[in-house]
């Protein structure tokens, strides 16, 4: 569990291989659920992680990462998989 704190000036980033494929964010009684498909037996960036949370004194970011994929010009990820 992470808590964003406006009094902390140093940014912080946490990354994991989130095999469950979900994260949640609770803010002032509102719950946001982020779901994504973690894929097995593929290469992920940033030391093999599929999820990152970044925070600083004014924001918190929830980021799911896709596997490393070579895309041709004008292609998208779904065409490549």
C-alpha cells in the first residue's frame, strides 16, 4: 500500500510484475480499479515489470506496461500480437 503525501518532496516509483493484473486507488471515498492482462512468458521493460506506481508531492500515477513488442510503422499492439 502506498500513500501520496503532499509534504514529501522527493518523487518515488515502485514497480512490480503484477501477475494478478489489477490495482486500486482510494481517494476521498472514491475507489478506482485498474485492470490489465499480465502476460506470462514474455519480456517486459524496466527489469521485467508489468505495473508501476509513481508519486510526488502533487500526484500519483498508476501505469500498466505492455510486453516489449516490435511494431511496424502504422501498426498497433493488437495487430502485432
